[in-house]
C-alpha cells in the first residue's frame, strides 16, 4: 500500500512512518517570541524566505539576515545564490531594503551562523536573542549548531508551519526530502564529535527509522569519510 501524496516518487506507508518519526524529531517546536534579530538559513526551499517575511511583518524582529551561497541542491533553482534570491523575495513582498541584510557566502550551517553574526556586528547590532528560520526538518540541527557557534545568544528556532504530508506536496520531490531528513540526522549524530554542534539525544525509535531509510536507499545526502 502506498500513501496518496502527489510527489515525483510515491512512498510506502512503512517508509512514510519512518520518515515521519525523523521529521518530528527534527522539529524542536520552540515558542515563537520577539527577538533582536533573525537569520533566514538559505536552502532549496523558498518557504524559508516567505516564513521569515511573515514573521517580520508580524513584528517578531526588526532586522533579518538572509544567509547562503549555493549547493548542489540549490544551484539550478537559485543561480545567483540562496541569500540573494531570498532577499529579492523579501523586497518584492514589501520589506524595507535597509532591514534585510545579505550574507551570500556561507556554504554550511556553521558558516550561516558565524557569517551572519559578523554581518550583524558590522551593522552595529549585537543581539541577545536570535531567531533562526530554516526548513522544518532543519530546526534541531540549526539549534545545535547555534548553541555551539554562538553560545552567548538565546536562540529561537522556527520554520514554515507545514505538516509532513503538506511539506512533501509543497516540495514535490519525496526522495529529495527523505534524503535530506536522513542527511540532517547523520549530522546531528556526528557533528558534536567534530566540534560543530552540541550533543542532542536521539531516541532509539528515531535511530531505527534512520537505519531503515538508509537501507531503503535514502542516502544521497550522507557524508562519507
């Protein structure tokens, strides 16, 4: 039996259940509250930009940095760079140019945090509270990375408020999303040992789902040594 999700690849109910366990784990579900600044983490998903714009318009922060260069999953979609396209989207939707800062060089999450912090400092901003806006399945890794790279700041993580099935439909590529779910979890497990993030407990059922998806071939985003 397969799910009724319309994507470029149908997934079985078993695979969907395993993916949903990992999806739920990745979301830290922080209470959204006003912050001194925000960082929109570049990706293939324009929903990150739209969520950041919505939160600015709701008065959640006064200044926003869009951060990100390019990666294999974004180069074709955002040829001028993730942050550049995200910023253009924000200005098209009415955000003042002066409050949308640009960090166009970051190639990973640690750089997103570190380089954006530098951009804010150069603008004379030293925030005590920072909102990180990411893809839904990147909340936990964003949090773990920020706690390591910017321990002085209080971090609030959030993302586009979509449930798993709705997100799959919005992206239109189940394989890409499941590969990314698995890849992000590998980084949550491995990066603390390399000094890139703080440790995060991973429940046994989430680890079992992770191994099952790898065995099912959802492994293109794994880092191999």
